[in-house]
């Protein structure tokens, strides 16, 4: 069962624009006999960061994989901008404006930064009907965005991604959502194994994305990171969304307690 608090009124860009970017309606995902996600309902609004927290194995990554087209729900409906979707690949989800940043898979080390930035969405020019990559244009755009997200140690978009630190990779991946004006950015534990400074930078790039009215689903097991970044927080337990709270409703300690308590009692209100 899921009980969802509506987004806060007053000055909330999500409420002003009304419709959610993505809505999960009674979605389940079963692997063999086990349900990774069971009857989950969830909405993410434009310009809001929805935190998703819960124990290991609660089903958080499965939610992300269903929205991003890696796996299909066993039952239930996913709607993007009010229309039901059933993506058969991550590429389809991306074309619908859904950008995903995974802990490890965000960036291909062997490729140049600009290649990574435009992966699957390259800019082309046609000459006599033949498509040519607009390389210098892509390098220029990528250089500008690297500067914008504060990647000052990067000399050129032509260097390979192997030269980037973990935090720099995440910032590059997040800045893609910004450039392509995605509707929704899915972040599955983007801060794992990052330094304090890198963490701060990545959190700043999340803010920049939010300011563009992009909806963000942000998974992190560190409540100290989630609470400042999120507008609302959904708590998951054993495949179900047990509670959705507003940022101001709980302190970091209370949120940690709520996650722990979701394992011992049934929150249905
Ligand atoms: N491809 C899969 N095949 C079988 N079981 C899976 C698969 N992916 C996830 N699971 C199971 O589904 C549950 C939820 O996993 P996951 O969504 O990764 O949780 P979380 O991200 O919250 O830690 C776990 O019990 C996990 O073992
Ligand atoms: Mg996970």
C-alpha cells in the first residue's frame, strides 16, 4: 500500500505546473516468485526532487530500472506527462526525456568527454543526404557545460573520461540532463564513494537541474544528503512505499528512525 502526501502548496513549482512528470500507478515487479516492488504508487513533479530511501533490497533500484526502460513492470502503469508508456529499452526512455545516472554505469571511461556527453543523442549535419557528426559543435557545447558545472580541472572535452574522478563523472552525467532539457533525472546513489568536496559539487549540480524545472528522483542511503536535497521523501520497505513525507516534516534523525521503523510496523497513514 502506498500513501502519498501531495507536494507542498505555496511557491511550489510542481503545484503551479500541475501534472506529474512521471506517475507510477500500482506498479509491481516480480523476479521469479519474489516481488522486488509490490503495488507501488508514486508521482514526481517538474522541478521537485523526490528522495527515495529504504534498506538494502527494498526495491529502490528496481523502481529506477522500470522508469528508465531497463525492465518492465509485471503489473501496473507508468505514465509520463499523463500518458501511459511501456519502454522496451533505455533508449526509448531517454527519447521520452528520462535521463538516468547510475553509480558506476554513468560514463564510459574509454570515450572522450564529448562522446559521453552526447552518447545516443549526437548532433548531425547532412551533406547531400549523408549524415556527418558535428564534432566541433559537440566539443564546444561540452566544454561550455563542463565549465558551468565547475569541472575546472578538465582541460578539454576531447580528453577521455578515464581522467575524471568519480564526482566529476557524476557531474558530467547530470549536466547532460541539463543540456538536453530532460523531463526527469533518475539518480541511483550518485554519491557512493565520493569525497566531501565532490559530494557538494554533485549536490550543486542537482540544484541546477531542479532549477530548470526537471523532476528528479534521488536515491541515497545517507539521510544527511537526502534531507537537504529533497522536497519530498518516499520511504520504501520490502518493495512497498510505506510513507511519503515533506522535507520539513522530519529531522535527519526522525527520517532515519522512520526508515528503520518501516521494518517493524505497517505505516499506512
Ligand atoms: N534481476 C534480478 N533478479 C532477481 N532478483 C532481483 C533482481 N534485481 C533485484 N532483485 C531483488 O529485488 C529486490 C530489490 O532489489 P533492489 O531494487 O536492487 O533494491 P535496493 O536498490 O533498494 O537495494 C532484492 O531482493 C533483490 O535481490
Ligand atoms: Mg539499489
